[in-house]
C-alpha cells in the first residue's frame, strides 16, 4: 500500500498515446488534458493525466500495461495493488507507476457502459451512445468530448477553482448542441440549481 498521493510526475500526451495505441481496447484521454486537446492548446499546468477505459475491457488493458507498470486501485482513500486477474466491479480509479519508489505517472478511470450506451455514474439516467463520447484530434488522439468532461467537473460534490476556470475557458468554444446537452445534464443531476446553469442562462 502506498500513501504518497502527491508524488506525481505525469506522462505527456504523446507518451500516453505510445502506451495505449498498441492495446486492443477503447481508450481516450480525459480530465483537463481532454479539454486542452479540444481547444488545441495547453491552457494551464496539469498535475496528472487521466486515461479512460471501458470497465468490461479492463482485464485486457491490465494484461498489457502490467508488463511494464505497477497498478494500484484507489478505494475509500487508500491505494492497494491491482492484482492480475482481479475484475474490478466498483472501483473507478487506478493509479499507475513504474515501481514502488517511482512517482505516479498516470491514472486510469474505469467507466460503465450499458449495452451501447455510456452511463454517467453520478446520475445513471444521463447516457450517450458509446460512439458519441469520443472526439479525436487531427492527429487521431482520442479524448472525451468537452461537454461530457465539463459535466464530470461540474457534477462533483465540490467544484475546484481549476474546474471552474476550465468551464469559463471551454464553454464559449462549445457547439450550440454541446452547450444545450451540458445544461440539460446539469439540470437533471441538480434539479435544485447549479452555478454553471446560472452562468449559461445569463450568457
């Protein structure tokens, strides 16, 4: 078990691509880097880098990644080794490092799907077709569509300052359809109201 949660030296986007391009699973970059890939430039410093995998493909990914990396499952504030063959039914967050003494290099986020639909874990009635959650850069790098990434950021129990800044940076660049989807999704998760919905209504 490791407790050095702030010991990060994240990989770059090209380094992530080099790892996952050879693995026969659906994957895409998420988090702040996904928003920067959408914008076409880096907007701020990133303390980590996130890669999303479909939960039902986790063991295939583990088989490849564990050849050169150690993987830890993050559960209830603790980090424990993810052992070969162990299927994670609830865990959503995996931390990856070279060895016991190396800094953390990237995170893997496991996302649930229901048949052909992506399912938003915090409000399971919010869904999209599996084929409609990924965008690609002109170089072909897959990343989570920005309106969905903003929903993850805005749907958290606490909106961090960097998440609010990401929203202010990216929201004006969204398509009208993406803006409407984000607003509708926030309204569904927060029927009592949300600060970002107030902003959207005013702009």
